[in-house]
C-alpha cells in the first residue's frame, strides 16, 4: 500500500543543536503512529517537518506522492488547512468563539458558508459526547471536553493526516485515556492517518505502531502486538 | 522583595516582553509630553495676562493716585502697536512699569525691541518719525510676547493726550485714568484668551488621561497571566498588587521622565505658534518646576492606580484570567450616563461661566468613554451575528469578548471626533471684513472737524502724501490717492467711507506718521484697522483648533498604534496556532482591521455628533465652511492615521506567527 505521508533523510538544526539527523519515516493510510522520546529528542520537530509547519534543512516530505517541503508558505498553509488536522496539548481553541464556531472555522476558511460550516461542525458534537455544548466557550469546557472539540475541529475538513502533539498532556489519566480512544476511533472512522507525539507509553499504546526518536535519530520501530 | 522580584521579571520578560514594556514607556512618554503642553497652555496665557495687566489701568479709587495712564492702538504695516501714555502726578514718584528702568519723563518714548527694530528698518517717515525722542527699549517683563509692538510715551499730567476724551470702547484703548500703581488688571481680551486656553486644555487633557490609562492597562494585559500564575502558587493579593504597582510605576516613571525631556526639547518649536499677535517666550511654555515635578510624579502614580484597577480580576480570582469564560455583558446603565449628559448640556449651558464650559466638556468626554465599551460590545454582537466570512466572525467575537480592549484602540479617534465635532461648529469663519486701507478716519473734538481737517491737509502735503481730506460731522476722513479700488461687492456694501480701496502699505504708513498727534489721544485708523481685533481672534481660534486637533490626533494615532501592537503581543499564541492550522496571514490581518475599523466608524461618527451637539450652545457664529472642512479633514486624517498605525504592527504579526513552533524538541 502506498504511504500517505513520507519523510526521507530529514535533517534540522537549531544553531548548534541537531534536532533531526537524517530521519526516514512513513505513514500508511488509516494508520496511527506514535512518536516517542524524551524531552529535546526532536520528536516535535519531526512532527512539524512532516506537517509542513517547518522546512527541514535537507531531505524531503511527500504527501500522497507530492513533495510538500519545497512549497512556498502560502501553499503549505493551504495544505495544512485542507489536508491536515491538528490537536495540541492546550490553547488551540480560540477563546472568543463558542465551541461550534471553533469547529466550523477551518471549513469557513476553506470557503464554506458560515451556516453550512456550523451545521457540519455540529454533526461532530454528539458522536464525541459533546451534545449540548455547542454554544459553550472554551473557558466553560473541561480539559477533556476542550480536547474533544479540538478533535472535532481537526477532523471536520476530512483531512488525510491528523497530527497530535501531546494531546493528553494536560489531562488526568482517565480523561486522557478517553480522549485518546476518541481521537484514534474518530480518526480511523474518518479514514485519516494519525501521528501522535507523546512521551507517555499509555498514549502510544493506542496507536498501531510506535517509533522512538533520540538525539534526532529514529531508533526503533515496532508494531503494536 | 517585591520590587526586586518585579525588576527581575521585568528584565527577564524576553524580547517581546521588553517590546511591550517599551510600548508602554513610549505611550506614557507621549502622554506626559502632551499633558505638560496642555497644562503649560493655561500657565502661558496666565503669564501673558499678568505681564500685560499694567497697560490696563485700574482707577485709584480711595487710594492716593500717583500717575495718569491711558492706552490706545496705532498701526504699522497692518500690525497693531499698543501706545501707552503715562504721566507722573506732581510731587509723586510712581514705580516704573514692568520692563522700564525708570518712570518715563515727559516727551520721551520707550519702544519694545520688535518696534524699535521695525522703526530702524522702515524709512523714518513711515514709523520712526512718530517717536522722535526715543529713550530706550522695554525689557521682556513688560511685553505680552517677544514680537509685541508697544510704545510707552511719557507725558506731562496736563498734556492733551491725557486730558482729552477718548473712545470708551475697550478694544480701541482705555480712557486716561488716575492710578495708585501700575499693577493694573488683565484685559478683557487676555481673559478671553485664558478661557479659550482652558477649553483647549480640557479638550486635550481628557483624551490624554484616557490614553494614559490605556497605556497602564497594556502593562497589565501583558502581565495578568503571569500574575495569575503567581496567585496560583500562593502570592497574596497584596503581593500581586504591590508587584503590579511596582512594575507599572517603574515603567511609567521612566516614560514620564522621557516625556518631560521630549517636551523640553519641543518647547522652542512650540514658542513659534503665533497666538494673539505673536509667538511665546520660552519661559511661558515652561511649566513651573513644581508643576513639572508634580506631573512627573503624578503620571506614574495614576498609571499605578489604573494598573491596579485592571488587575481586579486577577486579585479577586486566581482563575479569572487563566480560564477564559463568557465575559459578563456590559451594563446598559452606561448608556444612561451619556443620555443624562446629553439632556443636561442644553440646560446647564445657559450659564456662561468658564468652569461650566469646562465641566460640560469634561462630562461629555467621560460619558463617551463610559458608553464606548458598551457600544463596542453591541457592535461586536451585531458583527458576529451577521458575519459570513471568518475575518468578520473573528472580529465580531473579539469585540464581544473584550470590548474594553477594542475601545482602547479606537477611543483616541472617537474622542478626537468629539473635539472635531465640538470645534467644527464653534470654529468661526474668517471675518467678512472690508480690508479697506484707502481711508483713514479720526474723530475730532466737537466743532473742530474743519480745523483738524485743514491741519491734516497741511501735514500730508508736507509729507508728500497725496490725499483728499473731508469731514463728516465730527469725523475727519482722509482718502489716500493712488489706492487700488476693492471690487468685492460685499466689501463695498460694508464700507463706511465710500468706495473701499487698498493703499500701498508705505503710503499708508507715511500718512499715519504724518498724522501722529493730529487729535491728541486718538489714532487715525482705517476700516481694516477697526476690524483688526475681530480678525485676529477668529484667526487665533482657527490656530487653536488646529493645535488641539493636532494634539488629539497625535494621541489617537499613538494610542491606536500602541494598542494594535500590544494586541498582537497579547494574542500571539492564538495567532500562531491559527497560522499553524493553515489560516492565511491576510485573514488574520483582515480580522484585525475589521476589529478596529468597524467600531471606529460607528464610535467616531457617534462622537462627532455628540461633540457637535455639545458645541451648539456655545456657537458664536453660524456654522461655516471652514469648520466643516476641518471636521472632514479630521475624520479622514483620523481614519487614515489609525489604519496606518494599525498597519505598522503587521510586521510584528508576521514575526510572532512566522515560527509557530520554535521549540527544538
């Protein structure tokens, strides 16, 4: 099966610090991959390079066979808006917007009318256990609820790949467990691939396989039993 | 301990933290410099009034008289000369007037430096011959302004200049009066200028205070999350307040000092603004050291107080800032405050005291400031409800989320709009004068018109000035030959002495010089001379309007620029994440623009209307084209300034969103 997203020989330096030293990584359609490693190992840098947020110093990134790392910022930006979804540890929701408009925003940015965007956004609320919370603002949601809104927002554009950076880092164990289950299930149900950066083996356990990054190098890759 | 920790946090704020600190410092510096100017204006007019008081004699009354004093106006090259006649009473040794080393002896004259210079430059027959026995030059302490043209003539107590009746009109001069001293009292026009100065100060000070308050909130806006974190780890409300005050005061004190220095550097330029016929002495625009010190101390203290007010939410609840909740709706009672003021203005404006005018303007200002955030919130709800595109939706939601912050961005222009609306109606047009300088007129003592006319003919003939001299009742009219007729119909209709004409300035001044002393105590004047005072005060109001609007604009634009930049810094995490998720920079920028322009259009327009409404009771002439043009230019410049100032922070927006994930992890 062809890879949906593939990074080849990726390197990245920040001053004297080597964040990535020739990393190869590929993700298949519908696959969930966890990137693990200690703080400062380069796992977030790898995610940002794969997601087109950051350009690697060398190497290449391809999405569905098309090279994206040499695209201009405008095209990469459009790509992130339409083909990728993002879930982060905290702060990714706009505090001024109610939950349904937060979810609808990526669709509106893509040109969908507001009414249609909000309607389609709201369809995600009940399946994610957020029924009745459409009009709440992020400050009025619990941490777990806010992460589920973020999952809805990441998936509403039907992306090819969802990137999650420590998605349960700010949640207690039970809520984190529920959130990961919802993230993996909803992503797969949507036909998207998932790349999760985490240092928590419990979180990584929800993924199909785990890769470990240490000192900018991909050490090992293992499939879930 | 608190101050030490505050200082370390201030220094350790990072590049962007320091940028925010510099913005606050800059805002306070601008506020302080303009505040000093607004305060100095009042002291400057008061100093002028005091220095000019000695020419406005007060009758001795029951006190023993020591001298006789009278004043009138003469003219040269279209400028006004103040002529003060002084005589010591027999056996008395009055104190000399300010600027003279001794009391002038009969026959001698003392000229101001500007008049002496002019007399030296012009041919003697045009000016110097009017003052044949010059004894010296007046010192600055006797002058209203450095360019003032004034002559002090010593007379005998029984000289005709001090015994003949003069015009009773205070604009023309003052009757001979026996005085106990030359202290005098401020003239009516000096007091009029003080009133205008006070109005200008109020119009400038209120936006400045609002701006200063906004600057203080900037400090808090950047710090509230950090201070909330301090509360979460156990800092007491007192410690949080102390640290906030310390930080705001440290930055504001530095800003106030910088503002004082900036003002000091600007004073030489400001002295060139010509009001009431001339520029200013540097000392006039230099506030008393106590005022200067008071301002430099008061500004940081007010900034500290404003910062504390902004921090109430943090102090009350450590989670108040950490958690973003639906903000409580602004209370409509704010609107009631504005309505109350609008109802009160026509009622209280029936009085004519200066204090009342200042209070009315101040109240209107404050009510606009009170109602502003409420209206911004309302505009935000309407914008959000009607938004179809992301930029307008974001803008509308942000306005609803933090209407006070949005108001801070536009409040400067809104308050300037009030000033423009107020002054747009008040500012009179140019006086519809005749500009007739072809005829000189002087009143002769009763029954002596023919004699005076003959004397005039003789003098003019000797001086080689061609003129036709006629009489009309007791008025002698001298029509200068070779004057150019004025064709303007309006001027012809208003002319007192037949067809109006404009004489060559040199010929006119030769005639004036030849006729000096023709009728003791009276000056032959043209109709243009008689219109001089009216034209000058209207011109001065126009200059004052430009000065006030310029200051208001500076405040508005600085305010818009600083709050826009600060807003980018405050929202940098949100902006960065939006860009990370693929939001184009243009969408973010459009949202920012809409967030400013929508309330600006509504509030700016509203404030102009309120200003115009408040100005109606004080109108002295019909609204005029000049006022309307001033208003339109003001609105256009205000919008352009705010948009431009907002655009300046676009590179900052690009910078804070350029690398949304800088961590090398």
